[in-house]
């Protein structure tokens, strides 16, 4: 999983691809799916935005 592997820019791209649609797998392997998705979405979006702003 890109999030757990620290691949945040790749994970951000995947979040954009699924566009709000999510499935319990693979998220359920790491705990309650809704909580895990929310946690990683916030983390990835925050870090990706910060990185993009730093490049600009």
C-alpha cells in the first residue's frame, strides 16, 4: 500500500483516481476501513500540498 510505504505522491494520485470511491480492501488490513482511509487521506493530501507549494 502506497500510504504505508511512504509513497505519498503516488498515494495522492491514487486518491485522485478513486475520486471519493473506496473499498474495504486493502484498508481493512490496517484497521477500521473508514478510519484508515480518513487518516491517510488527510496525511497524504497535507504532505502533497506542502510539497507542491514548496516547488512553486
